[in-house]
């Protein structure tokens, strides 16, 4: 059964598909904050990389949290950046991001997360198989390693080993998991992209084959990532043009680094997310509420 055949199953259920994109993910955070403020409810979320890391705040009902801690700690060398990469091998500092930040500095509401009926999936790439895995994050505390794996970018992150499996960034294998949502039978899908409408991905010339030569399947997947991404864009446009899905994507181009530390840019991409969502709020509500 293909995605089109599955489409009419569970027609009243809503899935959110959240692209990654490192700090461009604050666009998604802005959209989701507007969702929370307007009681826009989803049954399932499938998040990739930053989409997963920021998207969990929707399920824990913590409006503004993603923007708040990114603005506050952008220039803190303990958070993420070159210092963390040199001292730990991870551009995103494990102890700071998944311990101090979660439990002390800007606590993640694990209790509310765990009580929520929303299903939340993080996409990870298994480096041995080169394939995407869709891990349900049932416990916001115990399952944090899968979230870390989902956002562990190649070349600037150590492999994340969980239960004998080795993982890296889910965006390598499934950057925008619309097909997964279709295959799960969701009839109402909202895709939140972090790239503008005319973006297409070009082939990466990073040395995957040299750095990850022990994992040939991962190298194959990584070297074809641009083709997979652009094929997914075609699928998104197809379903969007048919009126079967809603797509939110940045209406303004804001050039950002992967590890962006310019506070004005971080605020700006978040604000675009808020603006774009508010401008489409009536359409989103109508889409969700139409049987």
C-alpha cells in the first residue's frame, strides 16, 4: 500500500511534520508557540533534528522556551560552538544541553510532556544501515538520548550509541518526513519547513567517504541526501497543490549559520515563524476542523 492509498485513513487526526535546520528551527518554534496560544492541537508530531529538539516544547506546553534559552545562552561557550567541539567532540555540548539546561537552567517540563496524549517521534539515522528510524519519545527524561541523536550533525558530533545502535542526525536520511506521516495514515498533515519556497539542495562535497568509511551505507545515504531532499520537496508540492496538506515555510530569507550566535537573527527567524503562522491561522483552523 502506498502513501496515496493510506491517505484516507484516520482522516480526522492531525500530524505535524517538523523539518530540522539547526538554528533555522527557531522558525518552527515561532509557529508552534502560535499554535499553543491558539489551542491548535495535533495528534502526532514527527520531528527531525532541530524540529525534534524544539518541537518537544509543544508537547510540554512551554510557550517561548526554545527562543528564551537560545537567546540567553547563544554566547555561552558551554552551550554549543567551537569550544564544545574542541573539548568534547560535539558542537552541541551534551552535559549542558541535556542536563544543566533541561533540569536546572530552563527546566523542561517532563511531567507535562509525559502526561500529554500527543505522540512524538524523533527521526534518527542509523549509521550502520544508513536508514531512517522513527523513535517514539514516550518519556521526556529517559528518551533524551534519541533527541540528542536526532540533532547530532555529521562531522561536528560524536556518534550516539543507544542499545548497541549508532546514530547521527535524522536529516541525513529523512529531512522532512511527510511520507512517513502519510504512511502512518494521517489525513491532516501540517508541514513546517525551515527553508524558503524556492530553495533546492545541492550535492554536498563534504568528505563523508573519508570520515565515515567504516559505515558505507551511511556514506551512500549522505551522498544522495540532496536527491532525497529535493524528491521530498516534489512530494510536498504535489500534496500542497492538491490541498491535502498545509505547508508553512519562511516568507522571508534570513541567512543564518548552523550555529548562529547573532541574537538579532535568532529573534528575526522566530518572528517570521510567528508572523507566517498568524497570517495563515484561519486557513489552518479551517483545514483542521473540516471533516
